[in-house]
C-alpha cells in the first residue's frame, strides 16, 4: 500500500515540476519572434536611426533580431493616436541601442508602451489648451508598473536631431535598465562592474556640480538627481559620441565600460 502512495506522490510531483518549469520558461524569458524585419522595415531604420545605419552588416542583423524580438514581446498601444510602423521601429530602436552589446538582455520589466500624440502632464493628460503638459516620456510606477509612456512627437524629434544629444526614447529605456537591478538610482548595477561604481558616483557629483555652475553642455535636467543624470548623459553618449568624447573624456571612458562599447 505504501508503494502505491509513493507512486501517486511521484506522479503528482513530476506533474508539478513540469508545470513549474513551463511556467518559469514563460515568465522568465521573452518568446522568440516568428519573423524578422521586412525590407521596408530595414529601409525605414536605415533612414531614421544613425546607430543602426553605421553598424557593419553582421551587426545590423543582430540589431534587426533584437528589434523584432522587442516588438514580438512588448505591446505598443496608441492613446488617441494611430501607431505606425515607423513609431514601432523607433520605439524598438530606442530600446535596443543601449543594450546592443548585451545580446542576452530582455526588458522583462516592461509589457506595454503607451504612445501619446504629444507631451502630457503628470496626470497623463494632453491637449493644446493646457500649459503643464511638458512630459515627453515616463516609466510607470505603482499601477502603471510595467508600462512606459512616450510622446510620438518627441520620439520622432529625438531621432531627427542627432546633434542636440537628446532622445526621449533612449532616455526612458535607460530608466528601465536602471530600474532592473531593483533600485532607480542612476547606478546600473547589472551593467557596471563593482570596481567602477565609486568612480561613477564621483563623476556624477562632479558633473552635476559643473552643470549647476553653468560650466557644462550637458542638459541641465541631468542635474535633477543621479537617475536623471544617467539618463541624460546616455542620450548624449549614444546620439553624439564624438562630441561627447571630446567634451567629457572621463565620462566617455567610463560609459564605454558601462555599455561595453569597446571590448
Ligand atoms: Zn527621466
């Protein structure tokens, strides 16, 4: 009789294990995209995304895979605005650029991007009759956890003007990367080797000081706190690396290590 109980227990336990690993498989990783990008998609990317255009052919393929993977796993919803293929590709490109040297990276803390036509206020309202709608992107918290909001107008503007070193799409994905280690503090612990954390924090304080004294060309919004500093300098780093390197060699050198730009 004991053998029977043992056998029943084993069958039930095995069933539980199968269910558990299937569940883990589903929740722990992104699904593999069914198809890649079309020729038209690649043309849109090449015309709008300099980072992609400048990659050698082999690496372009990886960028395309990461883009397709992102779009197969993250829903993009227009709020009062139609979502075009260009919108989708630019959102995915914003996500892929900072993690491009981390091919295993998946934004498991993001399920949906809400696209607004223009900037909005902190109650997520938008409209020409309002004066306080100056937010162009945000990463949700609380009941908005797992969601990102982007202004379509500002998303496109960020990729159009590469010389200004600002790009709201990249900015918001940097916040998500920052958030992935459990704390939004401007220190990307999953990206930054331990010995670089102290030098990184020192550079942040030094540069925020320079911004506040008006002696820096970094967007003054970066002086808000360490979190915003990390997002703002990352926009500059990816949008205009040459200028950034010339004006901020120390920051550039450390950020190369953070984003593994130089292997
Ligand atoms: Zn921000």
